[in-house]
């Protein structure tokens, strides 16, 4: 049951200030507004996608202070003061990140809807563990759903990105 | 690569056949795709639906008063109000299927009756989605519950409550019987008859992006502009014009990036019609984006069929003929089930030589979600046939591979046709079976299996083989209808680039890449200089869109021929400009150049400019550097192949581990091998999901039990193994176009492949597998360690 149906006020507005993709942004939101809706509607950052809105599919994954977060389960007010990184922040000055480039080179995706969540999840993984095994990559991606690919091309793209960022491992 | 060797046309293969990187990816990898949920229009309103909490009930009263005065609400429509604005009819494919099938009568929003859980009862339009959903909760609906019809068996009981009053019963079609060959004689001559009851559970598409629409009616011009998530923009346009009763030319439909579909998004749904009707009434843009619970509960479900099969066989394992009785549970509202009867019937012999078939079909209506197309919608024929062959093999104590090879049709040898009629030209089933058996090394697997069993480990191997009409070999005496032709437009732009306009509506299939590859090679221009325009009824030719694995042959072929025709036109103009014969000219890398080095070359920009201006050209020459091409599919052909799974079943937990998954695939000439392999692997993953995880589940009262992704389980990166793919060499049926569709095969044949492997693993327990959904709990029941 929604807040208003319970007779609770939904019109109290909260100020939200945060950093998104390195830029200081602010907005005024209802307490119930999700971070995903804030990013998509208030900041017009529609690269973050909503695939299930109950925290299972991972399409809406963004990084909040470096940690992957399901922006459909997080409220905008919870991100106050945080640094949020979205898919729009991965390419720098029009140059694809090495991960994006590798996913392109390896035909990693098809319809593209799950893509933002995968890229953010993998970005976090590679920050924390620069040299994972294929099994570790699959495990780390097992909370993101892709309905098109069967995952093999995604895993291949990640492994290629890892190999290209560790040139000394290539004999 | 030199073009001169081919004499007339450039040699294909610079781009065609290479894993060219996708032109779609730069936008999709950077968050700059444009899906329907990303559309923002000034003044746009947001829609939400009130839906039935019951599977079957009479609607006594809908009270919308409180909702109408709720914050931010612009309009509320109940079923009666909506009935004034829009006609119902048309399901996901726009038509209640089938000849001689009476159409059920219903409304866009429910008026007197709800027929499935989630049936839309009222529509709220508000300033935000949040406010629209708030207001939905203020709408009071009084229902009088009716007995729910939740299985085909109940539906076929004459005492069941008719779900549609005008039909009088819950039998939509049948039973109808068709016979091919001398069924009685074949059964009389059989050494034995093997029988089986095989079932196919409900699957669903679950694209990562659900349905959605932004409809914007401008009262000043009378034009309705729509952005849709669809597999074909023209179908949306035609359905909206008809159901809203507005002139076709006033409706404009566009689609951007589509987040998957797998058959779901054809035509318009009732919700999409309601949203467009609301925009028409309000004169403002209205958006509806389906949430996941709506998607799972009401967008549609697929493939719930049960089969009674009798197979007439010889003692040596020849399959002489089949008697099949099929019942489809078509759910509540019009869908594609009646249309599929003919396809399932036609395809059930597959690539095998059987001489006779009797096929009886019944389509039942139940209080469940409507039956939609899902990747290989007729696939239960392959499930039934390939599982049956393993059951026959078990009865004869023979290896299933031997039985398959014994019965499979061999290319060039009689019979040249399936018993149901279609030609078997170009078939490579025997080759794919033999290759798969060799790659898996069946003999050494059997040794390993035996040793493992002695250790209490249960390994199994399963094969499945299939053919897929993509689009199927064409009979020379058959002329395709206009709707079956693939229209394509191609033109040379003033900047020297080429634009392709296609009715294909890619939603993951990468046509903006593949069609550009073909156009680039056959026109003679770099890949990067070709733009492929999709998804705009004002710009793209007529056509039903993307589906049925038609695109590679039909759109690939139309592109090939259009590129050649455009090239010929360009050479005619260029020949005038440089005063030589067109036969001496080639287009290479964007330049028109003569074979003789002494003749000067000319850029495509110069040709385009001269054609536009006309003053340097003699009168009578065709200066319009644009072609419209309609392709009939050429000789067509089958896609097909054999899949093989090696599994280990943990008989303590019921968990299945897929140790190896192998695909031997024949889809003719590949335009882009990486894209082909992505289609195959994606289909296999859905097949694995269908067997081990996915099921659209209903309670006895018709309550839908799998309305979240925590209940409807999709395979993840840890569930899907590496999938090895080997491509067979192309059998060329057509002089020019031998690309064949590959979109559906993986999903068609993976379920029986896996089912056969699991059955093989559990053979020591005497387990007989006749159902397709085999999650751990069910396997433990079958093994006997758990009570059913």
C-alpha cells in the first residue's frame, strides 16, 4: 500500500546533493523516490535501466562511493553526499574505457538493456580484484541477468579486458 | 580485395562473413541508447493500470471517484469509458488466430468480466508514475468470484464455466485431425507401437525491457505519434488506427532501441491501445512502461501443450509413422495458439523419413495469461519428437544416436519431402548428427559413464536435432504473396554514403550491422559508409518486422539485391560522366574506377551531385539513385543442426551440472559469425532455463505464483556453461542468397537435448522423463528419493 493510501504525507520534499560522474548535482525529491528514478528523471541520465524494480536483475546497478548498488532499491535521499558513478561516466572525453572497448571488440551484448548494469558491476569487480579467474568473474556477474547472450560473450569481453590491462601476463 | 575477378559484381566477403564490430555498440555501451522509457516529451503524463486480483470473476462495480480527485491525477478510465474510445480485438499478433475460429468478444479494459489475474480494469493517467499508482489504490472494484479454469483438462470439461459467453464453451478450436500418408496401413505393418504422454510447461519471454508505449496525440493536426517497444512498427500503426478508428495516415509509429522481445512484442497489446486512447482523449502525451510484475503476470506466456503420441516402429528401429493428439492451453485472451497448430503439425516429422502422420489438435481457453509467441513458438514439436526417439531407443535397447541416424532423411535421397509436404532440399541433419557424435566421442563417453556409475556418479549424454524454416526451401511453382516478400529501399546520398531503409525492427539481432555488411560488399563501399534506418513508419518500407528467423535470408537477401541494383544505376551515371561503358567500371572503397588505369576515376560524391543536378547527363538516363527492392526469398532453405549436452545429475540434491554443451549448426552462409553465435548461445541459455529453472506457475485458484524474478528464475552466468559451436559448410541452394535465419534454433532444440541427457544420466533408476521442467525437487521425485 502506498504512503498516501495509508494517509501519510507524500509531499514532504527533501534536498539531495551528491556527486554524479564527477559533477556536483542537486535536486528536491520525495522521500520515496528511488535513486534510479532520480537519476533518470531528475538528472536525465537515462543510461541506467530498470529491469525489474525489485533488486534481482541488476540492470540498474550504479556505483555509490565505489560500491555496486541497485539504484531501484536505494532511495535518492540515501545517496545524499555520495559519489555516484553511472554508465554515462565510464567513457572519458568521448573515449571508451578499456572495459567498454573490450566488450565492443568481443560482441558482448545484444539488445543492450542489461548492459549498463553489467558494465558497472564489472567496473567495481575489477577495481577490487584486478585479476579474477573466469569462475570468479561468473560468480561476480551472477546477480546480473542478461536474457540475450547466454553470458559467454560477456565473460569473454571481461577476460579480454583483464588480459589487456595486464600486458605482462601475456606471454 | 580485387573486384575484377568476379567480372560483374564485387566479390563479397570483405565484410560479409567477418565478425565486424557492431555499429549499435558505441551508443549502447555508453548509456546513450534510446529505449521507449527514455523518451521525454513536454507535458508527458504517466499511466498505470488497476488489475484484477482474481483469475475469474464478474465485475460488479468499479468506483473511481476517489481516484479522480487524487493529487496529480489527470484522468481515470474504467472499462465502460474505454469501450467508447477504443475497440478491443486483436491479440499480441493483432488477430484471433485461425480459420473457422470464432473470436471471443471482450473489451480493452474489463467491463463485466475479468478472465485472468492481472486483467486490466481501469487506467489512471497522472503527472507521475508514483501519483498514478497512488490513485490506482483508491479505485474500489467489487468482484464476484467465479470458478477458475486453470488447466486445459478443466477447460475441455463441458461443465466448466465458459470464459467467453459468446463462445459457449472453453474449446476455442478442434479437435481437428489431419492425416498424411496411409496411417492405418503403416500402423498395421508395425512390429510394435510405442506410446508416450509428453508435456510442455508454460515458458515466458521475459525480455529485460518489458512492454511500453509513449503516445502523443496532437488535436490541432489530428495526428497520433507513437513510440513503441515493438518487433514491427507497421503492425503497431495498423492496429492502433483500426482499434482507435482513426485514419492510417494520421498515425506515425517510431521505435528506438528495443530491450529484447523473443516474440512478445508484435502488434499492440490491450494496455498499449488503452494508453493511446487516453492520449487521444486528453490531447497530451501519455506514457506507460510495464513493470516486471505486469510483464510476468499479463504480458503473455507461451508453449503449454500436452501430447499423446503413438509411434509405429519396426523391431530394427525404423520409425514408420506417428499418431499425435495435442491439446494447447491458450490462456485467456486471443493469442497465437490457434495459428501454431498448423506449424506444429507440419514440423513434427522434423528431418526424419517417416511415412505417415495423423495429427489431432484442440485449443482450450483457460483463466491464465494469453498465449504469445516465444522464440520458436512451435518448438514443442521438436521436444516431443526428440524425446520420443530416446524413449523408442530405450524400449529397443538401442543407442539413440543409432536410431536417429537410421531414420534421418539424407540429402538428395528419397524422400525428398517431409510427410507433411515441405521440401527437404539442402538438409544437413545427417551431417550434423555424425559430426556431433564424433566431436563428443560417444564411445569413450559411454566408458566414462560406466566408470562414473560404479562410483555413484550419474553422467548422461543427450542429443537433439532440428530443422527450422528460415524461411524453408521454396517450391519453384509457388509464388510468394506480397506480404511474404521483403521490401527494402536503398539510396546513394549526396555525401557519397549509402542509406538502407528496412522494415526489420532489430531488438538485439544487430541488423544495423549485418545489413550494412552486406550492402557494403555488394555496393562497393566501406562498412562505415552505410547507414541502416529502422523503426519509423514514415521512412521504412512495409513489412511485418523482425521475427520467425526470417531476417538473414529475407532482409539480407533484399539488401544484397538492392545493393547490386543501386550499384548498376550508379555505374550507368558514372559511365556518362567519364565517357566509358558501365561494364568497365567498378565501385571500390567509395570510388568509381575503371579497370583500365588510363581512365580517370570519380568519387561517389561527384556521381551523386551530377545525378541530382542532371545538367551533365543526357536526357533519358535514370538519375534517381535510389532503389526499392522486393525479395521473394530466393531458393530459401532450412537452418538446422544437432545439439549435444553432457550432464551430471547429483542424485542427492537433484542438481544438474551441464559439463559440456556442443552445437553443430548449419545456418548457411554467415553474415557475421559473432552475431550468429550470440543468437545460438542466447537460445541455448533460454532452453537451459526452461528445463532447469523457468516455469510460469499457477495455483489451483488461478493465482499466478511466479510474478517476480525471485519466483520465475532466469539462468545466470553461473547456470549457463560454455557453449561450443561448430558450423557446417553451406549447401548452396540459391545462386546469391544463402544466409539463413538462426534466431530460434537454440531455444527449439536445447530443451529435448538437455532432457535426453538427464534421462540418460538417470537410466539406472528406471526414470522415464516425459515432462520438460526438471528442477531439483522434481528430479528427486522421479529418482524416488522424494515423495511426489
